[in-house]
């Protein structure tokens, strides 16, 4: 193996330069792999604050940034960046959400935009023309309020 060969098991995902330097969560969602009756069509495959960024230069010598994700498959995966989110605990104190919880919130928000596909594919098939999640997502928010499912009313006792 030469010194300039890439690891075959990893994939490079082009990202915006701002995401290359941010400290946001990297959420890898997976769709089309749950077989049988399930209330969820998306699952959180990975969530992390750590990332490996590779910078390559295009033909005009402009830098392009890529995120290295082992096992990434564009047929079933989608990558999202999310800042640290917080929720109120029972004592009305803000506590940070962990990556898995943040990923579930993103998955719930995108649940309706999943493209139905069969869970298998022919080896010779080309990559799909459209992404696995086709819901348009707003890129910037001043404030974002996410309601958690099955919330208990605050301040009311039975």
C-alpha cells in the first residue's frame, strides 16, 4: 500500500467550511434498514462530537472540506450537524441533551420525508438520484422549539 491511498472502508462527505471548524454534534441517520413493523423509519446510527476533516484542493486550487465517516453509504445514510441542545429537568434547570437524544429529535422532525425503498438492492445498481431523506430543512433558526412526544403537562397533578 502506498502512502497516498485512502482507506476503502471510509467515505468522504463534502461539507461547508463552517462545519469543518464548528463544535457541533455530527448525527448520522440511517433509513431503509429496519425490517418489519416498527414505529420508527429512521434510526440514529452514530452521534459524536469528534470528527475527522480532510481538506483537498480542487482544480482551481480552492480548498474543499470533507468529513470522513467509516461505513457511510449514501443509499441509506444522511449526515446532519446540530449545536448543543438543552432541556429543562424536573427542577427547571437546563441540562444538555446527549447525541442520541439530539439524533432522535432530528429523526422525528424528518420522519415524514423519507423516500420508501426496498431494504435490498442489486449489486450493480447505481446510486439513487434523490437522497434517502428528501424533506427540505431550514438552514438557520432564531429559535427552534421541539415538542417531545408523550410529554406530561407541567404543573398539573392528577
